[in-house]
C-alpha cells in the first residue's frame, strides 16, 4: 500500500518510490518472477515515477473515478511506462 489503509482518497506516501526500488532490486537479485503492484494514491503525475522505480501494476481508482473523462484517464494511464 502506498497510502495508509482504510480511508479512501488519501495522499500518496512518497517513501513508496524508495521501497519500490529496493523491492525491484531484491527481485532481480533472487531471480524471482514477482510483480510489484502499487495500490493507493496513484495519479497521472506519479505513475511514471512509480514505473521507473520498478512497479509493474498500478491501481488508480480515485484518479479514474474523479476524472472528468474516466475513459481517457484510463487510456492515458495505459500509455505510461
């Protein structure tokens, strides 16, 4: 979780980038095939940084549901690598 659990719409915890990079390194060192999923506080602004840090799957519920055009928001998220 990249937010404190139980309360919808919380702010993203910035330390998540560091933890994601550390986890990506551990996965690489051990040869595991684990995927990293980030759930909570994902936005169009931080999604690229999360992917760069090593995230494989992003959950962006609040970002999509509050968007003026949810379909376009989803399309934009899918282009981020």
